[in-house]
C-alpha cells in the first residue's frame, strides 16, 4: 500500500508522461507535492522504485518510467504511461470492491484524493467466524478518511454492531494498531482464533468486548486472551 505522498507523486509522474512524454523535473515534483526540499522527492522515488511502481533509467537525466499503477487503476494505464503518449479519448475505470463494478475515473486532481486499501477478508459482527483471512482485493478510499500509518479493510458479516451504524455487508476501514482506548470500536482477535468487531471496554484487569445490539451479550476476557488488531476509522456502504 502506498502512502498519500507516494500515490500523489506516482500519479503526477504518470499524468505528465501521458501528456508530454517527458518526466517532470525534481523542482516540478517538489512544487506539485508542496514539499520544502528535493530530498523528500528523492525518498519518495526510492520508495516507489523499491515497490516496483517506477524505474529510473540509467545515464539519462530526469528519466523515470512508470511500470505499474495501484490496484484501483486499470492495468491498461501502465502500458499507456510507458508509451509516453496515448489516445486523448481514453477513459480509464476503477474496480470497486468484490462486486467488480466499474465507474469512470474522475479527473487527475480528484483521482489523487483516493488511496488503494487492501481488503483482508471478512470480520464477524455477530456469530464468530474464523480469524482474519488473507488479501482478497483492494478498494479506493478517500485520503481524508485515512490518517498516518497502515490501513486495511474488512467486509462485515453479522448484525451485532447495528446500533453503532455498522450493518451486515458494510466494509469497515481499519487503522492497524495493537492498542486501543476504552470505548474504541476495534478488530479483536480472541485466543488467536476468532476475529470480531466490537467496542472495547477495559474493566480492571479484564477486557470486555461489547456489542451494539441488545440481542448480543457483552463478552469478558482476561487480557492475555484478546489482541487488538486495529481501530475502526471509517465505513463504506453500497446501496
């Protein structure tokens, strides 16, 4: 997953290559990302190169090649960026979630406002299910919804958090963290086997996982049985 600045730089370079066939200068990149020095651009380029998104061409000044784009952008764009120019009428699309629905990508200034976040399977908000699964796909999430650090998303199954506005079928956005304050809605791993989405309450030396539905009882565990995996920071819902 890319940071906000890494994503913005990658898309800026891609758009410039598509428009002119010439990579932007370090000063142009610095100004576009509102950075104070070019050293920050060097660090971002190095990070993108290490992740396989761009390549610096040897023996050529300002020579950058975009190898691929984030999962939220169709693969055809990467090929177009390598060609340097493209069909002006080309309209890329984004795949959103497991439903595979397509929608037109907004203009570049709007597209830079989303980041691809990995969906790591399903989370129980009701009857317990197995622990968090592995990566299934990615979804675009507005940058304003995210904070610093790593994030992932989970598809909600169950109705135990309906009074908190979390419904079966929603996708929750989680900031990865191994700690939380009392009252936070968290992804909790119980006995290293069961992953659940609940409100965390600290009761002395014990930890309570509280549902937001009167049909479900609050469950209380010893602190060694519960591991916090992350905190809820946002929710995505389709109608």
